[in-house]
C-alpha cells in the first residue's frame, strides 16, 4: 500500500518520503521503474513522468519534455505526507526537523530550493577541500578555502533566515493544530536553534577553522542547526509523553498543509500512510475532524476510520489491485 503513496510522493518531491535510496524504489529483479501521473489544477492539466534506474541517471519529464534540472518540476505537484514515522520529527535527531522545514520552504516557494541546493553544494565542496588538506593549509588551499567560505556564508545565512522566518509563521499554526488534535491547549513554543547566528557565520567558521582542518569537516552552519519544540515549557523531545509526541507530529503536518495552502492559494495533496493504526480512537477522530478539505490518499490495513467517506477504494491483494468506486 505504501508503494502507491510513495509513487505519488515521488512525483512531487523527486525523492522517497521514507528516505529510501533510488535502488530501493525499483522492484526487486528489475532495472527500471516508471512512475506517471496526471495533475489537474482547475483547467490546467500536466503530465509528470519519472524513470528511476537502479544503475544510472534518472529521467523526469513534464508534459513529455525532459527536465534537465529537478527544481523545474517543483511546484507542479505539492504534497503533505502523514506517516507513522513522523514521531521521529519530535523525538528523533535534528536532521529530520531540518528536512521538515526545508520541505515546507520549497512547497511554499520552489525558488527556495535554489538557496538550499547552493548551500549544500558549497558545504560539500568545502568538506572535500578540508579533507584534502589533511590538517595542513598551504597558501593555495587557504585561498580556495576563502572562496568556499564566502559561498557557504552567503547561502548559509540566507537559508537560516528563511528557516527562522518560516518558523515564526509555523509556530502559532502548530499550536492551534496541536490543541485541535490533543483536545486541549498547552503552551507550545518553537525556535530555530543556531548558536552561530549570534556572531555571524563568517566569524563562526573562522573560530572553528583549526578544529575543522583537524577533522576535515564543516562543523558550523545550517546543516548542524535544530528546531527546538517545547510543550508546557519543557523540551518535547525528552519530556513529552508518547501520546503528546504523536499529537505534536500530527500538528506539524497539519500546520505545514495550512501554511502552504495559505501561501500558494492551492491545497496540497494529502498522503496518509496507515497513520490511523498508530492512533487511539480519540486522536484518530480528532485527526479526521482536522483534515482540510483537500484531495486525500489514505492507506489502511484495517478499513477506513469512522468519519472518512471514500470516493474510491483500491484493494491491494497478492493478485494485484482491485478497484472499487463509490
């Protein structure tokens, strides 16, 4: 069942929402997988096709025209994914929360992907240079390092600013959504944690240079930042109960959908991957009540939850798919 949602998600994100590598998306025994979808916005129709290769470059076509830059597809289809793995957004490491922010940034405005991509490229190049120096910086390497420092600073400070500004918009929306899912209001705060911002990225890189040369790695910047979430003035990652963390993970996704809808004027497609199996009856009912009026694809191993009225049901069986329209 998850394969169906993952295929739809790939057409929007050009990556697995589970974080799976490309070779894991291609059926066992096959070398190529093809995903094709028609997206309709009002009277506008677009055909998106993706060819995933186990060994070799992937291809993406929009209206039969090959795209040479993946970012050219961004915005053609927007999705928000709800998954049982979303609990890791709250209790997992910082990388998942950074990824969450960046995905919302790109969904709000596909041009933000340019900033993210430029920063990631600059850090990769800087890391490669740091490893090559093996702890010894000659004149040539020092000049090259300054070039990459400038690129990291320019794109890194811009990315952090975009993230922090987005969080200012997201935080009150997350608080509202949490109260709806949990059934009661609790003080909720979110902040972008980037200690280097107090001095600026250029100064932070200069201060960390000796340590970075020794370790061959960029140690400060947006790729090391975090989003701190507090419930009732305590860190949700360590102090919230499992139920509170589950409600918070749902609130993060609901808030993302609301912010993207308000920013773009169009509701993203909702993908709910067996999320109700992880919820008690009260939270499941609350989530159904909170779901926005948008097209929704939902998977379930135990039937539809109360309050969900499906217009079409696909039964996944060992023999294949059986379509049941209503």
